């Protein structure tokens, strides 16, 4: 079994990694570092943070190696030998998708820094993590085995499992749990926060319960809300298999004023436990970490999730209707002020995430799969609800998608989504898909036609827009 060993040099912001591969049968081994991370569909340059790579036998014999691509290290003359690879990773950036090490905290996102052998990506392996202090708390979606002394041991099911399981080590982690049915939910907060602990537990419980009711079940035995309060102002979350990593706060504190932001972020990322962690486009099953994974249905993965993330806050009772309309208005502004006349459709902008990244980029080119995706989800929900007099909704679509594609044995294509929507709706939705998903035409008037059902409309005012009652 392959073994990984993690230790840390906090004064230098370094993670030290050793990899032991026993009884190698290949003449050479090709170690890859991922080119991107799940949750951000954009190539990234993790390899720039790697230093001091070396390859030896466990008897101390140095092995020849060479770098063949920016993220590939080829080690030669490995056959019939026990191999040890070692290197360091510079972990200085703190966001929800990075790795960060200093004297106060160790935060590791394995997909940033864990080299792997592509042919053995589906194998089980062992991870040993050296704690700096025996009283460091450990937060992770994988339950550790605690050895005597400082070490923690993890046994991921495969590399996909480990890549999707970030972990935190720190003395100062608030930890609490709650249950919804048989599912145990963990809350981990590293840093200073001023929010009411019991209210947070109660509200997250309501959010989780509401989401589980939509799908009828939860895809994991447990779930971990992991939050780091940063020194600088930051708002970011990333979904994982049975956890989310969130970085939220300002000036080293999470103030009460950020409470609804926290709930919204948590709700969004929890919905991903179904929608992308399990339900995936065909192109993302399985993840290929060595290249772009182009797909055109990110409006489902991120847009539908954005819509539900806010809607569930209201449906669960943790925010008022007025607060929900404020969130909806923010989504409208992000699209109608910035991209309603963009040249790309949702399908094209989804594909081009891998080309343009997440920055604004070329003016009037792309639309946001998050904001426009949320608006078209709202329109679809209202169409279904109005036709079926509230006896059906977009929830029925999500349940059918979950039932058909939630087992990770097959991924969906764009046509699959249209077919399921039309089956729930009971007739063709070609006009909706042509306008909202496939074209670059404005959806402002079309949105207003459907907001009538809620007694609302969007009103343009100079360079902005707002929600108004009819």
C-alpha cells in the first residue's frame, strides 16, 4: 500500500510530503500534480509551489529523475525497489481552495499538493499527518485514527476521496455537532467569531433538514461545515464530498453582520453535496486532474445551486421573505447590470470557464453561470409551479436528476436535463431552453413575465435595477 507522510515547517509556510511506494514493478514512475481542483473549473498552477523534489530508494540510493511537464516528475530505474519521494509545498495563500500553513494553523487542500500515480488513482492508501502539538484539533471529512503521540492516520478510499477532503489542524477550533435523522453534521470554526453559537446550530439544522426533504435522503453518513476566519476581508466557499471549506470574515473576526452571508454560503455548499459532488455532468465523471474537463452544463451545477442556496434560507425559516427578496435582487443586479447583453449563451460561458476563468475578462462577452443560472432556475421553477398549481416544482426535477444520476455511475448531458424538465412540466419547454440557455438574447422581459406569478417585477433605474411589487 502506498503511504503518504505530511509534516510542516510553519515558520517557512511549508508542507513537507514523503511518499513511500513499496515493491515497484514498473521501470519508471510518473508522478503527477493536479492541474485544477474540483469546484473551480479553471486550470491552476499548483506546481509553482513545489520545491526540493527528490527520489531515492528506501536504502538511500539516489534515483535519476526529470521533469517532463510543469506538473509531471518522471523517476527512472524504479523496478523491484522500494521508492521514497519527498518534496515541499509552499502554502502561503489563504482562500477556500488553497493550502495555508503558519504558526497558528495548518490548512491543507490535498488536491493542491498531493502528487499521485495516474494508473493507481483508484487504489486505497494510507496518510500519516504529524501534529505539531498533541492538543491540536483536527477537522476533516475523513475520520482519523489517532496514534500515540502526535500522529494522525487517514485511510482514504482512493485519491479522489483524499483530493476532496481538506483538513485543518489548530488549537483554536470551535467544534459542535447536530443531527438530522441519522446524519451527523459537524461545525468547525477556526478563529474569532461573534455570532450566536446556538442560533447557528439551530439554523444550519433547519437548512440541512429542508435540503434533505427535497431529495429524500442525504448522500453521506456525516457532513462537515469547516470555516476559517481570515485576517483580511474574505468571502469564499468550496464544496467537497462530505464537507465544505469556507473562508469568511474581516480583520480576523467573523462579526454578527456576516451572519446571513455565512448561512447563504453554507446553504449553497451543502446543496452541492448532491449537485456536483454526486450528480455530475458526463464530462466530469470521473475527474481528470491533468487537463481541462470542458462541459456546457455548469448552469445546472452552479446556477441551480445558487438559486436553491438562497431559496432554502427562506423556505427553512432562517431568513424573512423581505431578506430573501434582497438576495434575489442582488442576483438580478449581478446579471442585468453586467451581462444581460453579453455575446455568449449560458452553454458557451459554461464551456469557456476553462478558457476565461472566473474574472470579468473581455467586456460584454460572457454571462455568469451563477447569477444567470440562478435566474433561469427561478423562471423554470415558476413555470412548473404555476402550471401545476404548486403541486409540482423544480424540486421534482432535482429529485428525478438525483434518482437517475446520483450514483456516479453515469453523468448527465444537456439533453438529459431538458428531457427531465419536460417530463416534469408535462409538455415541451423548447422556447424556454432556446431563449434562456442556448441564446444570448436578453431575458429581462421573460423574467418579468414569470415574476407576475409572485406579484413582482424588475424595474430598471438608470444603471441598476430593483424588485418592485406589481
